[in-house]
C-alpha cells in the first residue's frame, strides 16, 4: 500500500474520507466515535487507594507504627489502638487534601489545553485539540502547534519546527507535491506531525493519524512524563524541616535517655519521646504549600489568570517589573478604521466613497491583502485585519465577493519582524502584488506613487508629506498601516525579494482605545513598587500617545525604538533600561535583551507575548505571560501563566493574588511552628523542673494530627486583602524563615508554652495529682493553639476588628477543635483512651481562659513591635 506522502492531497482525502469535501458534522461525530479522542495516554495515574497507602510511607508515621507495636507488646493495647486510629484519620485527611489538590491542578491543565482550527461544514472553527479527528481539515498559522499527523493540502511558505521529533532545530520548508519512493520522516516534506509547530507561513492539512497512532504517540511511552517540580518555597521548607527534624530527634533522644536514667519505664519513655518528636516536627509544612497554592490557582483561574507552572505563583509575589504588549493587553484590541489618507488628502472613514477610484482601490487592497474573516459576527483573525474588512461591510462591499472575484494566487505571510504582508491577484487583467505593513518599513521600498489615475515617481517631498501624516495620526494614538502595490510577472510565486520597488497607494489609520481598567491597573502597579513597561511592535509615536493616556509614560524621552538598543552592549543596556518606559518597533530579540537587563539588575520580571517568536522571551522572563485569546499555541506553551482575557489588569490582579497567597502560607507556617514550639517548651520546662511529664503521648498525637491541621489549612485560605499592594515587592531569594519571623514564632510559642504550664501547675497544686495536671495542660495547649489561629491571620492586630470573623474556615476549624477537646475532657467514656480526667466547670473555664489569654498577649506584642519598628 502506498504511503500518504506518496499520494496527492486529493488521493489522500479520497482514501481517508471517500470524498474530497470537508467532513460534515455527522461524519465528524462518526469518526470521533470510531477513532476516540486525540490524546496521548499519560502514564497511569495513581488511584485514591495508592495515595492513601502513600501516607503511611512517611518517616514519622512509620515511627508511630513501631511505637504502636511496642506499646502493644508492653500490654498497653489502648495506646496501640489510639495511635493506629489517629494515624488512620491523619492518612484520610492527607488523602483528601492530596486528591483535592490534584483535581484542581488537573482542571487547570484542562483550561489551558491546546486548541486547533478546523474546517467543519465550510466554516473555520476553533476546537480543543483533543476533538480533532481523522479526516478533519486543519488550518495552520504561524505559532500553531500541529495537533495531529496529516498530509498537507495547501501550503503558503509553510515552515515547521520538527525538533521534538527529529532533533533538527532548523525550520523545515513544506510543500504539497507527492514524494516518490520511501523516505525517512524528516524528508516527508508534504506531511506534518503532531508535536511540531509552525514557525512561518500558513497551510491546511487533512488528518491521517491522531492520539497514540501519531509518530509522537508511538514514542510517547519513551518520553518521561514530567512530574510537577517542587517550588522554591517547598524546597526551602523541606530543607528547613529536615534540619529541624534532626535537631528534634536528638532532643527527644536525650529526653528518652534522661527518663531511662531516672528509672522510668522504658516502653513509656520511648512512646513519649516518639510522640514528642511527632508533635514537634512540622511535617505538614510543604504539603500546606501545595494545598494553598493549588486552591489559590483555582481562584486565579476564575479571575482569568491560568497558572501553568506552580512556581509562578510564588514568583508573582516578587515581580518588580511588568513588561506588557500594547495591542490587546493595554488596549481593547477592538480596532476600527478612523481615517484614510489617499490622493494627498485625509478622509474620515464615514466620508469614504466607494465610487472614488483611489478610495475603492485602497478598500480592495485592504480586503484582499488580509487573512481575517467575519462570518455572521464571528471574527477570526488579527483585529487589525478584521477592522479592515469590517470597514468594507460598513460601506456595503462584501469581503467574500471581493475575494471570490480576485482570488489569491500567491502570498508572503505577515510576520512581526518584517512588519509586512503581500498577496498576489489578477486585477484589471494584470498580475498585481498588494502589500500592506508598517509605514516606516514601506517608505524605503517605494519608487512610485499613485494619485488618482496618475502614476509617477515618488519624490522626497511626497515621502515627507506621507511621513508627516503618519506622525499626525500616530500622535492621536492611531495605528497606521501603509498600502502599496506592484505589477509582477504572471508565473511569479511571491518571495520576500519582490517586496521592493512599490507604488504607494495610501494610509489607513485605525483606533484601538486603551482598556478602561488599564489606567487604574498601572497606578496600582506603581503604588505596589512595580514598574510597568510597554513593549510593542507599533510605531513609537502611537505607542507613546497611548502610554501617556494610561500613565505608563510621563516624558516623551521615556520612549525609544527597538533599533536604538541594538548598538548598546549588555552593560550599557542595564543603565539604559532605567530611563525607558516604552519600547516601540521591537523585535522578539529585543524583548529577551530587555528582560535580561532588568533581571541582571536584580529584578523579577514578568513579560507578555503572543507570537511564535516570543517563546524564548517568555521562557527567559521569570513569569512569562501568554495571551489566551490572541496568543499563538507556542507562546502559551512557553508561558508560566495564560491570561484568558488578554488583559493587563489581570496580571496586576495575579500579582496581588500571588502576594496574598504567600502571606497566607507564611501565616499557616507561623501557626504550626509557634504551636509546636509551645509544646516543646512545656515539656522542656517540666523536665528541667523535675515535674511529672505534662502530656501523655496520645495528647500530643491528638493535637498534632487532629486539631492542628485544619486551622493551618484555614489560614492558607484566609480572604485576600488589597493592602498587600501597598508593600514593595518581596525579594525572591528572601527565605520565609527570616530571623524576624523565627523570633516571632519563638515569642508566640513562649506565650503558648507559659499559659500551658500555668494550667499544669494549677492542676498539679489543686490535687497534687499528675493526671489532673496533665489533663489541664493538654486541654490548654490544644485550645491555646486554636485561639492562636486568630493571631496568625495578619501581622496587624485584627482580633479586635471586623476582620476577625471573615474566615469561615478558620471559625469552623476553631469550633470543631474546641468541641473535640471539650468532649474528650468532659465525656467520661473517653477518659481512659485519652488519659484524662473529668474537669470541673471552674477548671474547664480556667483552661479556656488561659488559652484565650494568648490573644491579648500576642496582640500587645504586635502593637509593641509595630511601635518599635515604625
Ligand atoms: P504589540 O506588540 O503591542 O502587540 P503590534 O500588534 O503593533 O503591537 P506586531 O503585531 O508585531 O505588533 O505588528 C508590528 C507592526 O506591523 C504594526 O505596528 C503594523 O505596522 C504592522 N502590522 C501589524 N499587523 C499587520 C498585518 N496583519 N499586516 C501587515 N502589517 C501589519
């Protein structure tokens, strides 16, 4: 049987679909059912049971299991049972958290999944790549990922990067001619393969294979599935946790030694040492980060920012420079043509006359040299181009009719480096090349000018007039495109060399108003210590006019053209960037240099991009941001964050979320560490003062594994506030565990420890009874930590403000915790299991009172700290 690359396009269509027309909707459904979804089957996902069992792999849990077995041998069956129950409940909690976090990450992945353009029932529509099926006709533009394997049907200068398959990083030129004989994959120039992407040109192809049947699917099992990388914060916390664990284990070892030396029961001493280790080691640190980040990303997705790399959330809080595109990000990308400049006169859009020769020629050129469509109000394509065809419709000229009358014979697609596009048509019997693009680029290529019916050589004076008009349009913030043409030879397939020696036709000026929210977002950036910078392919004067309106630029001198930085060395650029807020006419290479220069100056840089060539700059930036609506698939793949509304204000909102999430993680860590420290201090004091051990092992396990996790998670979900945007960006390499932070943890832990020991002493003195004393110490420690949750909500005093009740989860965790501990000490049936005795009402309220005392103490400390450091 012949291979598809040996057949013609038509033969391939016949072979696959039995017809050459595109598939109808019902045929598509049949094929989808027959061939399944266009997906690579990922490595097996873990089942919930596996996740549950993994909770037992934890080092501390293993120690606890050993402890349970030891106490079983020692005849303390109750302790064995309690430890096992507590471990199981902890594992259930861990499983629920892990599954939830995974679900939220998976749904994020779905949101930012790749898309493809297909021809269905005569219309081009955008669908998720997974829905592409065999026989579908897929349309490709520069920057698109190829969603499936297929045989090319049309190709306009198509170049494809197939490095993922062949290792060859140079773009491969594609054609549609059949190939004779057997050739290797890299030489099948009329085929395209899933996993590669379009670097230049346009094309359409018919899908021959999908999913695991594609070339990349066949090697998919060889590709390692990339596991989620740990974020810098998690790594930092893991390292801290490890060091702390060693310290605590040594401490517990010594305590165990002392007890044995004193002649205590070895089994009891061992159990206690283990329980203390479990209580003191903050094993939940890094999983709290995962949970908070994954819930945070859900919130961000709802606010139009999809996080593709979890690390980005942390980075967002540190962003100090936001480099943003202009068109569509700071502006609305809803372009409308405002003016024509033809026959040396300026014509407002509503005065354009289709009977006028020059007017209609410019209109025809702008419809023909144009890839966009607007079918029943559904616009597909670049808004610059849709503005041009919409003008035609407004003037009663149907773009489809024009395109049918003068079909496109050849083309040089637009690219943002060259800033030009040209197409070839037969007009008035002559093979004509129409060119449109940036005025400054066209100027140097013009040899003639057409005014009315007259064509004459273009003079310096003509050029000056055009340039002046271009400046005047640009100063009003209008985007200007120049149009020109050239009569070419009949057989000519256009190439880039043909775009010289042109005849000037006219200018088209269009308005793209700034987004309403841009101005406020820019102001917010500035108050948050973040510098907004505009980087655009547009004209300098247009860019500066828009930048001024939204507050990015104050002085004209803050705008420059990309070419100006070409002559600067990297060192010089570092000084230069400081004075520039608007870069115009930039190429993707300029973007990379600007990012690097700011990074070298110690900044965390966010950079937006949409084109295929922007991918390297997006990767270079700390937070690469792609446009969900107008961005190419390649740019989305390279980005850490995708904006589903293409809006600058969304980046600023994401920074705010990043800062809030970081603050919440810090609060949760503060809560865990200070509570654990309080417990250690209490034990240490009792040991030094030769008092009985204040807690039974089961107490410590109860607190650490049950009543502690929920408030910590709740703190991670603390409502976000605006005040984080009044602070300066946090240095990225700043550890969460600064001296100041640890000091705070130490002092708060001391407060918890002291109130716990006071309760212990009250109990001890009341009955000389170690059981009453330890019951009171246990209940106080547990309640004190629950109260302390409210202290950790903010660095500022919030407890006496309305904000105290704004976190429903924290209140829920508090109420549940208090209910649990109260039941344990008040329900006699639970006493022997939990090694407690019933408290009188006075004793119970003494416990509550002492625990609640941690609130005023810590609040006063906060006020003192605020007064000292202000
Ligand atoms: P930004 O970088 O802010 O998105 P931009 O859209 O102007 O701005 P590019 O798309 O790189 O950036 O366009 C660069 C220049 O090329 C434009 O200023 C315009 O002069 C010209 N241009 C843009 N789109 C087209 C097009 N479809 N055909 C021909 N020329 C175009």
